[in-house]
C-alpha cells in the first residue's frame, strides 16, 4: 500500500499542475522572501480532499478597515482569490474579527467557535490593539502559545495557524514600541508551531517604494487606496498559503 505522504504528494502535484497560472504581479510587488511559508500540512490535506475551511480572527481590518465595504476587506478578497486559484476546492471562510479585540478575546472566540467549525487554517491578526493600548506584549505572546497549543491538542496537524502582525503605520510606530510586539509574535509562533505572515514588513516595503501608502494618500483617495491595499494584502496572503501547500508535498 502506498504511504499516505506519497498519496498526498501525488494529489497535490496534480492539483498544483491544474492550478491557473499566476496573473502578472500576483502579490502587487511584495518581496518574494516575505511570501515564503513552511509546510501547511492541514491546509494541504484539506485541499486534496476538496473542502478548505478557514477561520479569521482579528481587529478592525477584518471588518471594513477603511475600505468601501466588507466585500473589499482582505479576508473577503483572500477567500475569493484563493478560490479562483483552487477552482476544484470549496473554500469556506468564517470571519470572527471585530474592532478593538485583543488577543485574549480572540482566544475565547477560537475556543468557542473553533471546535464546532473545525478550521483547517486559522489566520490570526493581532498586535495592533495591544500596541496601541500599551498592553503586555508578554501576555499577548503567552495567549498565542496557549491557544495554539489547545488547537494543536484538539486538532493535531489538521489545523494550521498563521499569525499576522499589525499593518504598517508611521503613527503607530511613533507612539508605540511596535517592534516589541512583532518580536513577541514571532517568538510565540516559533514556540507554538504557528507561522508568521508579516503584513507590517510587506506594507512598509510598499510605502517606502511608493507602491501603496495609505497614510499619505489624499483624503479624497483614501477609500480607493484602502481597497487596493486590502486587495494586495489578500493576494500576498494567497501566495503565502499556496507556498505552504506546495511545501507540504
């Protein structure tokens, strides 16, 4: 009998070969090294079986976030774009983010809803609220490690966790020690087996290269720029997740 790992590799190879070719500039010029992921085994197995359940928890950017509406936010765009890249897979996404939510509140959401929904992929956006309020970075990191541990205990490798750091903001950087929170997230991810998607670094690159800069956009164009920014973040996240699926071969 062929080992399951080899079955997965063969199935994934067939799916990836059938995947539509990337559009020009699929991640809006995001640096390639920031889109590299380690193996996302739970996501990869779900893809081979034809149904992928994703759970997003986060703060303001998961709900409008300055865009023209919920359909323009990165979670919604991520679902649509990923489904287009994986047309043979049913991609379901449950968005439980809300403005002002802390890591501790996210953890309760994951505990209450994660068991029932049984996600294959959790995308956890956090750190902005903690940094803005001056909450304990160590407490945030401990919450991540404890919650990721509970998910791993309940779901094993059937659920992958991806941590997403704050969006780049000069204002936040000037008024909070953002790097402290980002460092704690990286360490918590490494300690708990979660992966780290650096929204901060990607947006910083776009700002410095005058690709997308929401803070410096004219007021009359901010909604339009926010829509484009969320779309580009979604495209970058799609590439990150698909790279993790490929790594699971």
